[in-house]
């Protein structure tokens, strides 16, 4: 079975990379985005099974 694909949308680089690292270690395929608008773009090209999104983003809210 293929690994679940998770998109992490978080504007704080440290939190974004920490969550990506944790999910990678658990065997998930992870992509990240640093803004809400970039996250919307990544949904189209990455096709995630799950999105983990910060509620307070500078460009658009989660």
C-alpha cells in the first residue's frame, strides 16, 4: 500500500519543518507550503490525502 500523502501548510518555518520531519519518520509522504495561497497550489499538484493547516496565515486563513 502506498504511503499516505500529507500536505502541511504552516508559515513558521521551524514548525513546518519539525512537523514534516516527524511525519516523514512515521512513513508518510509529506509536502509543505509556507502560505495559504501556496498551499492551494500544492493541493493541485501534490494531491494529498490529508491537509494539516495553520489557522492563522498571513495571506488567507486556514
